[in-house]
C-alpha cells in the first residue's frame, strides 16, 4: 500500500494545478494500490508565513499519515518555494518515504517560469536531503499532453518511489569527458538527478561554459568542472587522479565533413585522446568506462534493422574509422585484462533537447546534422533546408534514420553503467528507437507539432551518406531494461522549445 497525500498550493479549486497533482499522485499510489487524498490550499502563498494558521496544522497531520507527499504549486511569485519551505519547517522527519515536487510553470515559457528558480532550487535540494525527492516540471499550456510529460518523468522517478522502500545503488563518483556537449550535458543531468557526483572534463571547443550553470539550474546541483584537452596526457592524468568509480567518455570531434578535411585532427582527438584517457584510467585503477560509439561503425548496413552482430562495414569517412578503431581498442583491452568493465553505446541519431528548454544541441557554425538545421530554418536563422538526395531507394526517396531523443539516450548511459558495474569485459549496445523516419517525415512532423514552416529544396546526395539505417534495440531492452520512450513528435517539440527559448 502506498498512500499519497497531494498538497496543492494556490489553486483554483479543481483547477489545473490540482489536476496535475492528482495525476502525479495517482501514478505513485498505483505502485502499491494505495489511496490518494488531496488537500487544496487556496491562497497559500499569503498564508504560509502565518504559523498559527490552523489549515497548516491539519496539513501536517495528514501528511504524517501518508507514505508519499506530492507538493504541487505554480512557480509564479514564489508560491512554490513558500509551499516547500512551509513543508520543510513542519516536517518532523518520520513517516514519509518520498516527496514529489511538482512545479507548474505558468505561461508556457520555461524560461519565464524558471526565473524564480534561483529560489526554488536550494529549497528542492534541502528537501531532497530530508526525504528522497523527485521533481516533475509541468508547463501549464501543455495540459493536453500531461500524460506524456508524466511518462517522461516517471521513467526516472519510478525507481525512487517503487515500493516506498527504495534501495538505490550507492552514488558513484563519475568523470564525464565532453560533459558540456550535447549528449554529455543531458547525461550529466540524469547522473546528477540519480544522485551521482559528477566532474566534467571539457575544453569547451564545441560547447559553451554556461551549459554548466544551466545543468545546475535543472538539477539544483552544479557539477565540478576541469577545463582540459584530452590530447594533453598530463592534464588527463591529474584529472583522472580524483578517485573516480567510472568515466563516461563523450569528448570527440564528430563532424563527418570536417573529418574528411582534417583527418589528423580526428585521429588526434578521437584516437590519441581516447588512448590517453584509457592510459590514465589504467594508471589510476579506474576500469569502468561508458564510451560514445556510433551506428557509423556498421558502414552501409547489409541488413535492417541493424543488430550488434552486424559486422563493421568499410567506414565511409575518417570520423567513422576513429569510432571503429576505438571500439577495437576497447575490445583488445577487455581481452587483455578482464577487470575492465566497458560499455560501448552505438548511438543512432540523437536529436531533441531537455524539456526545460535550458540545454540542447548547439553546434558552432552551420549545422552538420539535420535537426539543428531544421530548427534554425524554422527560426529564420538560415534561409532554407537542403535535403541531400531524393532518389534513394526509400519510400519517399529521402534518407531514412533512426532518430532517438537525447534524454532517452542519456538514460541509456545510466542503464549501461548499472549493467557494467555488475559484470566485466566489453559490451556493446545499440541505442535507437527501432523506427526509421525519412528526412521528409521529420520535416513534416516538425511543421505539424510546431506550426512553423520549414522551406526546403532537394540537393544531390552527399558522399558517404547511406540510404537507410535503423536499429534493432532489443538487446538494450533485454539486458539493460532500456527502451526509448519518446517519439518523433516529442523530439521535434523539444528541439524547437530549445531553439525558440534562446
Ligand atoms: N550527436 C550525434 O549525432 C552523435 C552520434 C553518434 C555518436 N556521437 C558521439 O557522441 C559523443 C558526444 O557527441 P555530441 O553530439 O555530444 O558532441 P558535442 O560536440 O556536442 O560534445 C563533445 C564535447 O567534447 C568536447 N571536446 C571536444 N574535443 C575535446 C578535447 N580535445 N578535449 C576535451 N573536450 C573536448 C567539446 O567541447 C564538447 O563539449 C561524441 O563522441 C560523438 O562522436 C554523437
């Protein structure tokens, strides 16, 4: 039984905040067939500061009898911080197994609603120190998609709340190279939210320093940062000396076109840099690594969907070759010393952005990848999209890829970490949805969900592009319990929110 009390601050009775709180509470209660009780506190922001208010005494009594409290309020005018502070002041420290904080952002703009975040975050952190806490942000203009928002949140929160007697694995100390970049930053958010201690090692050659602050705004915890270049062995040696349990290795150059023009840069960063890192890890006794690989290792796939057993094809460019070389290096390392625990994650096409709109893909110069190009055209920053090839043997002639939401991808890294810490040797998993979408499907979905127009024209095929590729992600589902949850519409919506909130 999990009995849940939902405390709703500043509501119109039965209004949106109450509906959100009840939807969250119902999910939690369903874990243990418990009951939900709702307490609505009208105008609580004004009342919270009056300790003699009898309504607050009643709340305290009813919360004390529940297993989980859901605290929901608009973020507007410090209403939410007022609710949390009042709760913290009165919480006596027994009874509750978990709290779900539900800030409801007014006006639909995360940027606007997160403005009081500087006040909200410390209180959330304090609350989390008192009793396990997960937060779910809901934007009030997206009420028609409330269940989708809750699905996203649920995948992270369920483990914390399940059974109300959660034994989470102990937090780990993790070094994340390239943690300020696109996939790295989203993974750092998930790691911090799961309670791990994170240090980012990045030279900011393809990311902004402000990403670190924005990660702090999302999670309430600012990761430590070491500014350094993985090509520099002594910088790596001192970075890795920090007593880490595991390394997540994202730092790399990733542009196919640039790799053709500047192959040595790719061999220096992606190959020498990775070897330097493995060498430093070996010296300091850190033998657990989660490595960013890519579906490019398969080359032009001979069979679809692509399984992990598909042989590495001839790489079409130096970038792809560096990923193949590093996978071979990792396999050799595990064969030579079975105490290594290695996860190689073969990403398909990561797109989308964090639903807060605070972090996302931000390539320098003209984007190489489709989604940031599409969002920039939609925002008027670029005149039109060029679609390379409409004569491929695909249903509409344009290239087909397996787009995967970056938050799903980030969660795949945590699932892989959980797996490898309990095993040894080298393991590879595809991270994709298992669904192929053509360029035109992506553009049409983007236009439909955002209401923006994306002018495009067809251009000749690009050398090195394959016609179609999509993953068989069943190994990750079977072994890691990981499955992508977001569809193409979510990816487009979140990518656009990120683009338009900047
Ligand atoms: N985004 C994709 O489409 C995709 C697909 C498959 C695999 N990958 C791989 O995933 C990883 C992360 O990709 P991403 O999209 O987040 O890229 P990104 O460029 O956004 O992030 C890479 C980060 O590494 C940093 N970096 C680059 N060179 C460095 C160096 N010499 N020393 C220290 N830091 C350095 C950059 O500043 C950046 O913050 C890469 O290894 C990439 O090859 C990406």
